């Protein structure tokens, strides 16, 4: 019996060590630096990173469809049909009826970042005033990122908070973000993706006052993101991305105190005639498909949370749940 207990404990220890080796890679003009694969401490300031070092490949974890996940992931298990099947209906936000999903029947799930694991480990790198390191080492007690109740029964959400002066050591604006660098979350020329997520701003939300307030961005690795979801100074949820020329499109107004479901469908391309975006709010299409460039390099990675101009002031908060990426 004792030998069995010791063997089990050893297996758990090996599993934890393997998990801690997962890391995120970020190297942009915004001074997002490479995070070492064997540490969860903050990366060194700009100019002290290991120039030219090749990042180790991410751990290749087995892909699990929602039907294979444990009951701790009820939202995605309900939302996602068997691969190749009809999308069915989206589970209702508490107090609202079910509604059809705008996703076509043939899509397949490629990435889930819905916090069904009870932490931030589905995401690669956590960046805030606390740290710039693998999310597996994030302290859930810090104000910048916490888990809260989501829009549906039994569902968790990430709660991002930025206070005055919450600028990471590597500089840039005030931020509290997670990023995904694994192959399933990356996009390349010609890729087509569907993004589902729910978002809630607090009842006392104040419209941004600075030059930018970004809650989701598809970053190219240098310069400004070619595609982003911005919150305007007028309190609208807009499709933007200053890394390329684009027309601003509004998905809808910020609805303080309410959970709102969003779907964004995009084709990724450096060409303004090949790329496109369209969007839905609570199942209603509010942005018709329009052409625009959605890339400015050969690859985009996904970031989510709050990234705002440090000329803004006061505490900013947003909760995001049910993040899922699907592909044709």
C-alpha cells in the first residue's frame, strides 16, 4: 500500500513539473519579451533579454474535444457539438432564453480558453504588473487576474483589472492580459476562424479616456495589432487594429452590468481584398462581412484582457468567458 501511495505521489510530481515547463513566447515592438521555459519569474527588462535565443517548442498536449472533457467544463461541452455535427443552440445566459448559434455546422473546434480548468493554464503567457511569465505560475489572489462566476451556471470567467500605474516592467501601457501561442491559436495567411466569447463590464463602467482601450487583439509580433476589439471613448465595442489600414466597425454598445455573447468570423490575410471580418452580438449579425487586411506579417497570435493607454485613469475591469476558436 505504501509503495502504491509513493508511486502515485511521484507521478503527480512529474506531471506538475511537466506542466510548469509550458511557456509563452512574446517578442514585439511593445517590448513583450521571451519568457524562459524553465522559470515563472518575470522576464528581465528590455535590453537584458537573451538576444537571438531560439524558444523551445511548446509542449504538445493531446487535443480533447468537448465531449472528452470532464464535467468541470460544462459551457463548452454544451456549446460544442461532436466534430462535424450541427452547432445546435447556445446555452442561455442566466435569465435569458436559448438561441441558435451563428456558427455553420461543419466547423471544428481548434482551441478552448474558457477557464474550465479552474485556472489560466489553457493560456500561454500572463502579462500584468505582477508578472510576465507562464500562466501556470499565476497567483489567482492578485487583483489583475482572477476567476469569477461566468454568464452560465457552473461556468467560470476571467476577471481582468487594471489600476493606475499597472504597467509591467517591460513598459508599454497599463495591462492585464493572457496570450495564446500554441499552434491551435496561431493564424497564418489564408486561415479562416470563428471566435466565440462572452464579455461583461461592471455596472459602474466608465468610458475610456485615453488613446486606446483593447480587450482582444490578434497580434503580429511587431508594431500595433492588425486586428483588435477596442472599446471607444464613446462606449462602443469596435473592430479595429491600427497595424493596418481599416474602416472601424461597431459591433454594439458597451452594456454595463450585462453579459453579452460575441462571435467574430475572420479570414486572415495581408491583402485587403482577401481578408475579411464579420461579427454577431447575442446571435444577431451587427457587422456584415467586409474586406480588409487582418495581418501585417506571416503570423498572428491571440491576446485577451485589458490593454489601455496609461493616460487613462481610474480602475478598469472586464470579465470574459467561454472563449472558443473554431475552423472550417
